[in-house]
């Protein structure tokens, strides 16, 4: 049972002591989150991993996060993902073969290595971060994307942003780039489905990727909330569609959402466009201050891969570590890690 697994986690952690640190993303389920040493959004967790001295960095999150922990930690430290099937469906919407093909196709219209800065959302595989490291590009997260765009445009006139079109579009919009100067690059079509003229005119090429959880939040959810609660406040994650972000009062990362609502005035009502585990936990935490926190969608939507990290997997992982067996080690090949670190370090230096 989950309760028995919870006790096993506590026991194994006691045996491991400071050898293991448990990093937990805000979308983790309550019965895992309560065991966290440290919590955060992607950027904060990347930094925490880079600063940790623990032998084992046990990452309760998804695959790309554990990869980042491996890349940013020292070589002798070991990053671990309690369930190897915990991926990110958005990250999977771009891969190296498709991005390289895109770069080659863009090369028939312009000189990408001089005219385009590749920017990858941290929700991407390590080899895509390495691609950015190699081609003068950079990584961004939901909390620093506009700062990263400033840097990217200071290097070259155009940006190729992958895999999340929504974060790219919202960040470009905040930078004042007209929507008609942002084009969607569809990796399943030749030349992304674009004409040479449109490629030349575009400031940002947006990879046609999205998050299946955040696409559930819709403008009519906000409209209904506003009509029922005119004083209510709306806050969304930038992975939401453009019209959802545009209709929100605040837009930001998971850490930003938590901090904004916690710091907000008492006796307020909030509508939140991000994953349900976070929203449920937050609603409990702030209800004593008279704050009501509502989930934006009418259907239940959790991130099914974040959800895969459950007490059983975590207990099994920690018990193995305590017995001296390393399981579910996430290890990025050295040549890839070196280039990915270039792109990650550019980001960390700016944020
Ligand atoms: P944050 O960096 O805001 O925590 O977002 C990560 C993520 O995967 C959101 O879906
Ligand atoms: Fe990936 Fe979306 Fe899950 Fe975040 S919520 S980890 S973007 S699938």
C-alpha cells in the first residue's frame, strides 16, 4: 500500500542520510512531495542540483529534469529518476533528427548559423540542448524565457524556438514581436510547411509542439469565472494557449504561481491554469487565509508522467541505494553533456 511505501521511504532515507537528496517538482503527487528535501520549478531545481553535494540526486520529476541534474552536477554525483517511464510528452515532440532536418531546410533559404539563434525550452532531451550549445543557442525555462529571448536576438536576427510553441509565442508577444512575425514550423511537413518568403519575414519560428495538460485550459473557463466572480484573479502557466495567457492577470512558472498566490491579499479567489496536484496542494495551504483556489479546467487533468513517480517506485529506488545498488541512473553521454552544459550555463549566467 501507499502507506507502507511511505514508511519504507522514511526508513531508507534514514539509512542513506545526507548521501541522498530528494528534489521534487511542484507537480509531484502529495504522497511523494511530502518526502522532498527541496522543491521548485525547472529553473530552481536545475540550480539546486548544480549546488548539491549529495552523492545521489533523486529526482522526483520527469526525465529531462534528471538529465539536467546529471549535466549540471559533478561527474561523481549520480542522478536518479525513480521511474524511467516518467517522460514529458511535450519534450518528445521534438527530436534531434527533426531539428537537424529543420536546420538543413532553413539552410536552403538563409544561413542559419549566422541568422538564427536556436532556443530550446528546458523540456527537451539532452541532445537538443547539445544542439543549441553547438549552434550558438541557449536553453530557457518558463521563468526566464523573455530574458533568454533578449539574449538570443542580441546574437542573431531570428529565433528557432522548440518544442513549445505556446511558451515561444507568449514570450515573443511580451517582447513586442507582432503575432504575424511568428510562424509555426511543422516538423512533419517539408520546409516546416512554410514558403521561403514567410521564413525570411519571420522573427520567431515556433516548433509545433505543445503540452497536452495545459492545452486543456480554455478561454471559456476564464470567461465563466470572470462572469461569476468579477473580483477573481486569474493566473496561468505560459504553456497555456495564447488566448488563455492573454486573458489571465498573471502568467508564470509553477514557482511563480505558488509565490504569487501565497503573497497575494487574503480573502481572494483565484483561478489557476496549471497541473492539478499543484493546485490542490496550494488550495489547502492558503485556505486558512480565506483564499479560494480553483482549478481552471472542468475535467481532471494531471500530468500522467509526473504521476508515475509514486511511493512504491520511490521506496524501491531508495532501498536499492541504501543496499549499495544504483538503479535508474540517468547518465548523459559525456560529449553530449559537455555541449548541453554550454547552452545550460549560458542560461544560468543570465538568470
Ligand atoms: P516549471 O518550470 O514552471 O515548473 O514548468 C515545468 C513544466 O513541465 C510545466 O509543465
Ligand atoms: Fe511535460 Fe506538460 Fe507534463 Fe510539464 S505538464 S512535464 S510540459 S507533459
